[in-house]
C-alpha cells in the first residue's frame, strides 16, 4: 500500500506543478524542484482532495520534500483508518 501512496502523491505533485514524474524522486526537496510556498499550498490542497484527508496547518508548514508529503499522507491515512466509525 505504501508504494501506491507514494506513486499517487508523486502523480499529484507532477500534475499540480506541470512536470514529469520521472523528473523527481521521493527524496527530492521542494527547493531542488523550485517549489515555493504557494506551490506547496496547491500541492496540499490537491493531496487532500486525492486522499480525502485534512492536512493540519502546522503540518503543512513542515513540508520540505516529496518524502515529507508521502510520510504525512501515510500518517493521516493511518489515523483516519484507526478512527471508530460512527
């Protein structure tokens, strides 16, 4: 499942930034990719829509790389899965 999440996150980033997935890796930093804070916000919104999650503002500020986004999505999905259903 983690590979699928990583691939989906990378697809979202590629789509929002209009770049090829092959042009970056999970270990790429936003600085290397020339992604600024506004681009980061757009990526977070797209990730939230893709996965049906809400990224907390404080977590959003800590995102500095593709790996940060992947790890954050995995954590939020795990928390969501652990929530009791009403």
